[in-house]
C-alpha cells in the first residue's frame, strides 16, 4: 500500500522546471522513468505530463530519503520535495536539462510491477499489446503529446466558432436512422420491446431542423457511428466537427470554414495557411488526378491520349473508344530507365483497380521502346508523346477502358508512383484544395437507378436543375469537400429547403413518396413552415488531429480505440449480456445452426 | 418555391439594430412574427435569433416591395433591404424599439403554412404537441434564450478548465457496463453476434484509467445513458461535465470545482458566488434536514424529540424507541392556526414516505391542542415544546418510527411545507452547500448485504478504514456532493488507488474476487503499475443549465428530448428494424404470447 499525500501538495510540474527556478524548494510528483544508483548518489528521471526532471538523492543530502529512493523501480509513482539546483553536467537535449532536484523527502505513492511495454517514444510493440495495456501505452510522451494536440484543436475550433456567433447544440444519440445509408448501430428499446433506436451516423437531420428553428449558426463536436467493416483508419465511433448556417450560399460556407481551418492550424501548429484556398471542380479533379481528393503536392497529371490514338489499329485502344471509353496516360519524368519488372508490377497494380492492363512507352535517346509500338504508326506514337508532354528520358504509362476505370486506375497509379519514386519533396507541405461542383447523383448499375452522391438533401446547382428529369447524371451539386494532401478533411453542401424540390429529388432517387415520408417525414413537414436557405459542412476531427499530430494511424488519436474487429482488447467489449435484460428488451439471441 | 438569395447578403441581425444605425442601409433576414396592413402602410415584425425589428413597407417607399409584402403571412421566411430610420412611435419594450427599417426590397425566401403552435414566449401548449413540432417550439424566443445559455455555460466551463490545464479527452460510447449499477442501454455487435456493447452511464472507469496513464487533469462534457424508468427531470441520455485530477486530496477537488462554478455563474448570469462554499457533513444534513441535498434557503430544522418522550406512555412513541427508532418533529412558526383538514393532508403526505402517521401539537395562547395530549404528561409535553423550540402560535409536527423513515418523511414534509407556506422568500437566491463525509456503504435489507453508496472505487476516510470489517456501516467516504437550493448539482470522490484496498472493498460489497475481476479487471490490473492518488467529480450539465436558465423542466434545456416513455414524438424513435439487419446482429425479436 502506497503512502498517502497527507496534505503534501505539488508545487510545479517536472517538465516545467528551468534555470530560473534554481534556489526554489519544490514538490514534484510523477513516475520513475529510470533509476541509477552510482554508489553514494541515486539519480531518478522523474516523468509527468509536462516532461522529465532529474532528481538526485544522496546520503549527504538526506540519508533517509536516499535509502527510500533506493527501493523504487521503474514506473513507481512518487512525490519528491527538495531544492532546485544547477546541474553539474548539463543535458542540452532536455528542456529541464540545466537543473536537478536535490531530493530531501520522498513519498512512494504507489508501487509498480514491471510494465509489459516500455514507456518511451516510438515504441515498437504490437498493436494487440498496446491496446490491451492502453493505460500504459497512453503514458508514452508521444501519445500524451497527441492528446494535448487533440485538446488544443477542439478548443481552437470552439473558440473560433464562438467568436463567429455559432451556438454549440447537442443532438440525440438515441435516435432514428440518418440518411447516410451506411449500416446503423441499433439500440433495443425496453419501453417498446422489438423496437430500436439507431445511433446517429451524423446529426444531419437535426442540424437542418435547428436551421428551420432559427438557430442561425449551429455547431457541435460530436460522436457519430457507423457499423461498417473497418478499413484502415476507420473506427466504429468517430468524432465530427459538424456545423450548419442559415441565410448563406456556397461561398459563405466555404469562406467561414477556410477561416476556421486557418485559425486551427495557426493555433495548434503555428502554420500559416494562405487564403483563399484554391478551388477545383470535381470534373477537373477527376480528369487530371483520377480522384475527388487529389494530392496536389506533386504534378504528374493524367493526359488524355484519346485524340492521338483515334483510328489506330491497336485493338485494345479501339475497343475502349468504341465502347465510349478513353485512352489516357501518365508521364513519368526520367522514367524511361525503369526496369521491365518494375513496370510489370505497376501493371499488376492497376489490375486491382479493374484495368485490364497497362501499356507503356519508353521514350529513350535512341528511340521508342514499347510493346505496343508494333500496333501503332509512327505519327500516332508521336501524337501520344506530344499529348503526354513526354520528353526524352520519360516513361508513358497508358490505360484504355471505360472512363471510370481509366481514371480510377491512373489516379491510384499516380499515388503509387509518388510513393515509389518519392515525388513528394516537402514532407511538411500542407496542400489544401476545395473540390466543388460535385455530381449530384451517382448511377448505381446494380440497382439500375441513381443514388445521392452526397445525401438526398443536397441542393443542385441552379443552372442544372432543368436536367433533373432529362439527364440526371449531368446535374452538379452545391457541394464541396476540403481536401488536404490527398485526404478528405471535410465536406458539405447547400441544402434543399423547398418541399417541392425535395420531393422531386426523392422521385429521381426512386423513393416512393411514402418511403421518403416515412424516413424523413419530420424534415419534410418542417419545410412547410418557412425554412431558411441553409448549408453546412462536417470535418472529421480524428483525421484533422492526425494531420496536426503527424500520424497516419487513427488509433493514435483516439484514447480508447477498437481493433479491426470493432473489439476493445482493454475492456473486452462487446461482451455477453444478461438473460434478464434481454427479456426486458424483448429480444433473444439466435441459435446458431451447427 | 421560394426565391434564392442570389448573392444578397445579410448585413446585420434584426435584434442588433439600435439608434446608432439610423441612416444605414441594411439587409436583414428572418421570420414574420406578425403583419399589419394599415391601408397605405404595411408593418411587419421581423424575428431572428437576436430579436425582433419593425419593418415598414409603403407605396411611397417602394410600391413593388409594398405589393409583395402584402402577400406574406406569419412565419414566412423573408429578406428585406432598406434604410434604418428613427421610429415615429418609439416602443420602449423592445431593444430595437427606437428604429424601424424602410423596406425597399423584399425577397420571400420560403412560405409557411399556419403553424400548429404559436411562436411566442410562455407558450401554453401541451407537451405532446410541443415535442412533435419541436422545430417550431424551438423557434420561440424563450427556448432560443435557453440554448444560448446552454452554449455559454459549456463554453465557460471549457475556458475555465483549459486555463487550469485540464485536457478534454473523449472516452468510448460503445463500451462495457460501468459501475453505476443502473440499467445499461445495449448495442448488439455484428462482428460478435450475440454479444453487446453497453452505452456508458458515465466515463468513470476510463477517467480513472487516464489518471493511471498520467494525463493528470482530465475533463469531458459528454453524453451518458441510463435505461431507467423516467421520473420527472430524467432523460435516457443526459450530459455530464466529468472531470478527474491526479495527486490531489478532497480539498483540492472541492476548491477547483467551486472556482469553476463561480466562474460559470459569473460568466453566464453575472452572479457572484462567495467562496469558500459552506460544507456540511452528511450526518448533519440528514439529522437537520432529512436529506442529503438540503435546501438551505429556509430553516425549519428537524428537532429530535426522543429525549423528551423517553418513558412516556404513548404506545406509538414507545414502540418506535423500543425498535431503535426515534421521535422527531418540525416546528411550523405561526402554524398553530392551521386547520384540521390541512394537517390531515400533511398526515397523508408523510404516509407516502412510509411514516405510519403524523402526530401534532398546536401551541396556542389558550393552551395545547393535540390528539396525543391525552397520552402524555404535562411535563412531557413541555419537554417536547422545549426541544422543538416552539413558541406560542406554533405547530409541532411529529413522526415516530425507525430513523430512516422519520428523517425521510420529515425531510420531505419540510420541503412540502416550504412550498405550501411560501417559506422561500428570495426566489433569486442561489444557496450552495457541499455535503461531505458521506456513508461509504448502504445496507441493502433485501439482499442482506452492503452496497456502495457512491460507487465501489470511492476511498474511505482514513480514520474509518479500520471499521471496514468490524462495522462497515460506520465508515465514511471521501465523497462530496455540491447541492444548490436542494438539488444535487454534482458529486464526486477521491478514489481508491490501491489494489489491496480495492479488493477489500469488493469483499465488503460481497463481490467474489472473480466477479469483481470480470467486471473491472482492467482497472484493477492497471493499479499494478503505479497509479497516482486521484479524485474527481461530475456535474449534471442539464441541471446546471436549468438553474442558469430558471426553468424546472429538463426538457426545456435539451433540444430534442424524449417523452416519459423514452419516445421521441418528432422522429418517432424507437422504431422498427430491418429483419436483414437483425439477422446480421444474430438477434431476433421475442414472440409475445397472446
């Protein structure tokens, strides 16, 4: 059993001690990072949230404390009182390295067994162990730094939005299916056995209702839930910075949000973002980068080679064009020397994106080298080189297929090449871009109908509304995503606030009037009573913190994350439930047939 | 279909216009509170989040706008541009009452049907209608004011705790049963069919783990969940201000939190709370006020009359004393004139608290009047009067029973009398008190064992630890509640951070070592690795906002609350679930036998 504090008070944090404190008597409390007994002197590196301080015990300083200090081990929790003195051998690598504490009194607040993981930066332990002993993993200074950044990020967001007269308002967790269309987490109801609440995938419907209610500017930092198979950097519960504004158009929402982001990045990592952030229409992002979240830290745009090969005798190209597809390529600067094996690997890579293959042309000093050269006339090859803007020494990589396959595979190949060839020179670059003019609808080939690209409340662009019936695929939306270094940081839209237009949208989406009314009736009903024009946006807070903290693992920015099976190795949730409680809820567990 | 903004921008809020704006051209947007057509002039009261502005349209100002303005009705959403001028007939009751807007241009942004409830303060509509049309109910200025208060309250809390170097950290929503012991909401798992997450009743275990992890000072404003039958002012999901600190003792936690409360009440309602807040041991609160959350805005303490009636011949009193109980009473100043019917009603009242009856003594000018006078000697009656500190004209109300019944019924009666007799003179008084030295354990007669009064991690008071085995009921806890005007605003404790003491606690509570380990094993395990002394507290944010906003209905401070059946009349949650999804979760709905 450890000693009690009994009125002993900490006077300062270990990590805060500096030369200016020399001569002060202080009391610090923390954990033993390491202990060295050099005969007559014992050195303890004492760690708290703010840093590490060297504490020295000696027979000559205080013999009782010296003897007690000798009993401590790593991760013991102790309190030490004594004078701050100048250190004999200064440690330039530690902020506290000019000073040390002469230990006159030590309390052992609690003991520690040998921890199963090291409490140090850049730990190389398995994820399973880190999650099981999360309370030790979270002791590591790099993890503590991340959660300081997370706190400061949320604080900066709230401070900014408060100044802009947004009201933070809470929306229900126990609610009804929201319109995102992913799988909901369900919560059985005891009052209505056999009925279920859904945990929200977003506060979308509620924030729109709050605009109808006249709250004018709403935001919330809020947990959202999706019961989807977990890919890397997905968690079943995640945190959104959700906001909505009334009496605004797209430019107003974009402007507010880029000022928000500028404020946050300045406050948290002292980065100056130049406003306005550039914008790029969705169509351009797709044709140049094969992605709605292009990474603009490097060039290598996709080149359309269709014109160059029109009428050629190469069957693969011809078939693609005949089926309404296209032929496009990437030009790898200085890539002409890339080996055959490497190129073959890239060919395998694009196949995972449904491309049938990868054609290539090495444009060498001595001439063209290409497996497809024999199918093409010289002027066709020259036209390709011209369209591809290739120079001597470059490599042209070509995909021919229907457009979606060509763009997606070349978009992915572009990112793969950037990694392989180390094309991103400035690792500290933050390259922001707004993607705008998204397609309102996506054609779902399986179901033979259009579905909402964003969600069914997104406002079409005024000039495209006329095509809603005649050519739905052509209609662009007042929707916008903020993309950073090839990742979506957030996205939103101007919403429909007109019952008739909203019902037309549901028609186009193949909802019957009843099914739409059943799911979203309360929103449609609210639109009968003077809804204001409104729009908003949601950022992923977890991803924002990942950028600010410089980690690419979402589990690093969530204190108690789930593993890939949505299981928590620390608490062992999910777990069995009481039969009695299941009866109260009116549900039972299905027998598995074996 | 309404008109689009088309680049028209709001320049100021309706409620913000003052005399200083005279001569400015402005654009405002909002809802039509009312319209009056006085022949050549149309007056519209236009409402937004900040207030109401008079807008005037006239043929002479702009005839086109005048004609259009005549088509609007209540709750139409409109935008108006024009000059701010001095109003002819000043309205002293409105902050904007010095000015009006001459409407030169009007856009009808959306129309409104006649709303089913009035958009006005102090609405007298049924709760069912208010919740069904919550988006209209939330338009009412008094509701909007409450949510501004709620926003400012959360902001003030965060600002204060940020300055005090607390880190706001998020804990999981999908987790395991927490130790409060109320019924959990369950969430079926798809990855582990037949297993369930629990929604947290509090972040208790996680915040203790964060202390073990060295985060030092944690807080979170967070949703918590309890699936209990809803009494008034209970909601299935509620919001806690949850905090925890390391290396502290009780006084440190109390001091920090009273400074927090002082800051919040000053920021939000400009109230000056004098610190330190008074403290009262639990035993004193119970004996004087029959409550662990005494309302100290009035006196009328419970008087112990046991000594006065010891050995008397009145069987009711004698039986109570013989069974180890007591005889206690309340003295109602000037109550001797209370009529027999009123007294009988009080008798019925105490019976709902299990008292068998209410004895009474009217101490009148002309002598004693009491149905029990015949059972008592004159000196016994005099002794009662003395102990009761009654004066001529007073009424003494007496309950005899076992102590718990006596104190609870008299405590409730005291509050009932305060209401009936209007004893709380200053309705604006905020009377805070810390209740300390709570009993650590409560004896559960049904189960024949002790259970934790607070939760099983609460630290016993040092001087009482020795009684944990011999006399558990005597052990007091390092626990503290902050009480305001008879309501619990928050509570917390210093926690056990020693594995051995924690295991002893589980023994006393009748947990087997296995069952304790199964439920809380990860916390016990973490205590092996140098846990710091720690303690904390949680406030109910909803209740805090109720005080700050001056409402006694929790539904007024939650934007989208549930009704008494945990049902949301707006969204109709809970609702049916998809058969397919239930299959994925491995659960089915029990057939009801009919």
